[in-house]
C-alpha cells in the first residue's frame, strides 16, 4: 500500500525472509491474485509492478543474525541518499543485540528513536511476542510479552500487537475439514 497507492519509498531489512520472496508476496498482495503464467493480464500486471517497485523499495540484503548498528547505518544512508520515508525491520531478535537484557533493549530503542527523529522517516520494527505465558495457551500477549524489554512498547511512538488466536485457527481448520468451504473461497 505504501508503494502502490502512496508512492512512498521503503527500506526493508528482513533478516528472516529473502528479498525475492518479499517482493513476490508484495506483488500478490498488490494484485490480489494468484500467479498463473498462462494469463497474459497477470504477466503484464507483474511487469508493471516491477517498474513501480523500482526506485521505491530498497533492501538491506542479509539473511540471519546481523549487527544492529550496521542495519541502522544502512537504513539511515538509504533514507538520506534516496529519500526513503519508511524503514521496516523484521526482526529485532535477528540482530546481535541481547534483547532480553534491559540495557541492550533500552539502547536499541534509544538509537532507533534518535535515528527516526534525525532522519524524519517512520520506523517499523518487528519484535515478536513470547509464545504464551505457560499457564493459558489462549492468552493474548500483552505489552510485557514482547520478547525483550517492555521498553519496546513504552518508549516507542506506536506499538501494534498482532496475534493469531489459536482457537480461531482450529475452528477454521474444522470447518474446512467438514467441507463447508475451501481455502480458495475465503
């Protein structure tokens, strides 16, 4: 949406997914279709998206653990040189920081907010929640369940929490197995 609708420039540091996979997923979302190589209109739409993405999406191309300061320097460079307005990092857990250590987590949050204030760009950082509280597998993660320090939620400008409710996943699976509808229909 940021690129296709608003023509914003992004810096993406995905330490968990390859850049090519991210681009394919973004294209599927933008086209709201499944790729079918026999359909000419889909091929033309993918080519048009390729041109739309060119000059608007920049990657820190690294997979697995990376030095946080290097990732941040790359983002700042790209923001300043190419005018990127958004920096997306997935995930802070894949950096060299020990986010369970409050000192490292606080340093991370401080460096990110300072960088954001200096560059004027919007920073979107994925910080995964811990997997349940051990007592109730249905419990929705709260601010204190973000892996690492609760500084991620306290000192950042916005903190969004996404959670997949396992009960709903089980219900959908049960409905699919009974044949009420197929995955393709929803």
